[in-house]
C-alpha cells in the first residue's frame, strides 16, 4: 500500500541528496520496507520491490509515451524539435507498440546470434590492446583509458566504421543534457554524426559488406518494409549512447565492488571461468542502470493502490536487484550465486533495448585478473568520487602497473 510521503519532514527518496548519490541502497531498503508503492511529493509513483517492478515492465498497460500524448503533447513539441531528441524519439528504446514491435523485429534480423558470437574474440583482442597501451606508462585511468573506449571501439567494429574515423566517437556522450549549453553541445554532435552516417549509408547501400550497418540497410519485414534512414540513424545513436554507457558503468562499478570484496576478486583470479556469472552478480549488486520509468495507459491497481491513466511510475531497478524476497542475503556480493537474473536492463518488450556489449566486454575485463592479480583501490579517493554525485559509474580509477603488481585507485 502507498504510505506516508515523508520521514522527519524529509521525503523518503530525494534523487538529489548527496547521500543517495553516494550510496542509494540504504534508501532503497527503507522504501521497500516502509512504502514499496510510494507517491512522491511531485506526484510520481516510485516502486522498489522486485515483484512490482517486474510486473510493470511486462504489463502492456504501461509504456513510455515519449511524445506525451496521454497528457499534453504540446508540452514537448519544442523539446522534440531539438536534433538530439528528434533522433531519440525514433529509437526503439522509447517507442511503444506497434512502432517498437516493428523496429525491434527489423533490428533483430540483422543482430543475429552468429554476429554476436563472432564479436567475442574481437573484444578479447581489444581488451589486450588497451592494456598493452597503458602498461608501459605504469598506470591508467581505468574509466577514461579503458572502460569508456572499450565499448565504443566494440560498437565501431560491429558497425564497420573505418579505423581512421573511430576517434570521433571516443569523446564521450552526455546521456542527459541539463542546461541550454549542454543541449547545444549534444545537438551539434547529433547533427555532425547524422551527416557522417548519411554518407556512410550511401556508400554501404550497394556494397556487399558483413558489418551491421550493411545488414540493417538490407533487412525487410514480412510486409517488405525496411528501416528509414532516420530510424537507422536513431538506433545507431542508441547503440553508442545507451550501449557504451551501460558497459562503462558495469566495468567501473564492478572493479570497485571487487576491490571492496577481495575474497570475491581472489575467487575470480583463481577461477576465470566464473567471469560470466560474476558479470550477472555484479550487475545485480550495483546496477549499471539504476532506474527506468513508465506511464500508465489506463487505470492500474498496484498493491491496492490505483495508478491513474497518464500518471508516471519510476521503477528502481537497483532496489529490485537487492530485494530479499528474491535473493538470499542480497547485500552480499557472491560471484558464485546461482540463479541470478538481474533486471538491470529493464524487462518486458524493452528488455535489453539498451544494446550493450556489456556481458562479453565486462567478462573479458574481469577475467583479466590473471594479468594484474594484485589490484587494489584507494578507498578514500573512491568515496570522494562517489560523494561528488555520479550515479551509475561510481569510480573513475587508475590502475598502476609495476611489474606484476597493480593498484587500483580512484580520482
């Protein structure tokens, strides 16, 4: 049932609270215990239990309504004319059926299991190349030098982007522009990249390539429909934006978690075959994506509380992944934990719409403990970085390699 909105004159959840940004999990636990279906002071419904969140993500009565058609579409007209949002509105991440069904079906025809499997040795080679570059320097920033470029280079390889053009995509992305200046910056990037891909589409249209762009240009559905250039550009943008972000955060959060649980790091060093399961457990323990939202398309009852048509629901994925009703001792990191099915990438029809080479890339990264088995972190610096308010990836770290010793420390 929905419960009191505040505790000691403070809301149960404040996303801007520095304490929450540094460590959201005590706040999630309080919500699960006291108000699992909570109405925030702004009117937003907030869910923190695994069962409720999983149900909403799978329920067709909830969706994105990205264009705000359920309330006042005019309120977003101006925003949707911004180049970055004009592109985002055509990505399958924010589309509802039937548009989402068509887009995902077409993309899936090109994103085959064979193509993904063929990426594995390439990812392994990229991991080694990035480590080779920094080892002579005696240290690296693990985010800027490794966790950020790795997924971008994987995606470039997947798309068949020429080597000479890849540096243009390594500058990083702002997932959420907040100011006019930031919006102008990402708009300029969006326009520049759209021009680049339009030219690349034309060059690939008649070529017999085996890259993903060539495959996407030629897929058709049962009605002989195909992706428009706008849709193709939007979903390539989704690959770069959401795809690289999730992997970078997984590697950063995972390295920090393993440092703070040295027994788990040692298990991984001694048995690299645990890497796949370790990735799933690290995703559960400290999710790359902490929350997602949906809007009710009709009145829906959740735990005895009515969510009205047009009202928004925030699903705290990080809270669901530590729900004691699903996982025994959920606050404990255990890379041998059986049956981990984290919902870090959402669920329902949008499950893993945020394509990410996260699984393979992070598995190769964390299995790399054999190369630098004695990894340590400066906890003081790590706490300082977390307290600065960076959600998602809470570590910007350096790995100093001296002989066979390595120390991991945060900026």
